[in-house]
C-alpha cells in the first residue's frame, strides 16, 4: 500500500528497528539505534508527558492464616483468568529462606485475597528441587508454568564429587492436572543453555516458543559466563541457540537483569529487544554518530 500510494505509513526509524530485530537479528545494532534516538531526544515528548495515572503501593493482607514464609530469590507469575471468569491467580515457587533453598509452591487468589499451598515439597511431587534465582513463564493458552534455572553455591564441597549438580533441569507444571513433567535433565546436552540464574524467559504462545536470554551460567571450571539467547520449541522439544554465550565473568563487570518474566503474542515479540540494555555501553558515553558534536545542554537520561 505504501509503494502504491507513495505515502509513508510508518516512521523510517520504526521500519529500521523492525528490520534489525526481525530480519537481520542484529540486536547490538538495534541497541545502538535506540541509544542514538534517546540521545537525540526522540523519546523526550513521551517521557515528559503528563499522565493521569500514578503508581501507588498497597500492602495486601491475606484473609486466611496461611501464607508463605519470608524469602528472597523466589519467582512469581500470574494467570489473569484462571477460571474463565476474569479471576486471577498469582503463583509463587521456591526462594531462599536465608539458610536454605525452598521447594514450596503456592497460589494467591486475587478474588478472595487468600494464599493456598499447592505443595510443601515440589521435588517429592515430581517437580523441581528447592531453588532460588530461577525463572518462570506462564502459558495462558494451555495453562502451563515453565521453570528453568537455579542459583548454585559452587563452594559446596559436595559439588566436586557430583557433576550432576551442574545439570540444567527444565520443568513444566500443568495446572489442569496439577502435575509436574521434567522436560529435560540437562538442557545443555540438548543444545540449550547451561545451568544459569538471573536470566529472563518469555513465551510466544502463538508459535509455542520460549525464549531464554541472559543471566549467569554456573559451571565448575570457572566463575561463569553471561548466557546468550536460546529458543525452545515446545511441540518438538528442541532448543536453538540464537546468540552465543558471552566471555567468562570479569570482576567489576555488571550483568543486566531484572526480576520479571513475561508472556508475549506474536505481535509483541519485537518488544523484548527494547527491554535489553548491554552491560557494556556501545558508545562509551555517547553514540558514535554524535560523539564529535557538542553535547546539548539538557538531560539525556
């Protein structure tokens, strides 16, 4: 239509971003382009726009006496419509108690403001062992929760004699049948990531594909690398490595990670690149295209 009418229907920068992500798969170049746009102030109007919405935290007090213990490094995901009537459930699994990894599994019923214990020990139920710093993603079409990764203390003497401690197991929980399935005992042997933590997972429910990006790998030989980008095809149970792992960790370097997991439709897939910022700035402070120009007298943050 654009060729026939001669009317531009989309900003050329948006077209460039789309091509970099979906056609060229050049994520580094896309990062540079977005940074250049930020530096030139293309996002200022949007970021400075007044909004009628405000963020307000409110502590929720469950109406029942049962609730999870205090913890950190746990993971949560939400089923926005667990019963077909718009009632949401929030699932929570694992974490670090301050002394040991936890293996309990809960859901919070948003409608009734109550916690419910699904399992006190998921390992006994055929699911994952206790862990923290893992990741979840929720398939709202098939009502499944996928779990991958865990933090592992390499200083644990038992790890020296048990190499399976470094295996990257992969699980799925089927909500309808209340059952766990181990999809893999070690994803690295199947073309997937090494054991990792603080990574991110996102699912494309249209194509039944899970993307796993970033995080730190856990291996016995060195301190670990920053993991790359992997794709898992659910129907065929196959892994594809899209971006290789980074170099081994160097003291002083910082990883880029957040605490959220996400679901995405096919139309939303390009958005994941916008959420990624390389831990090494590609411009050393300024975009290469404008490094020689005087910096404008305004904030570029």
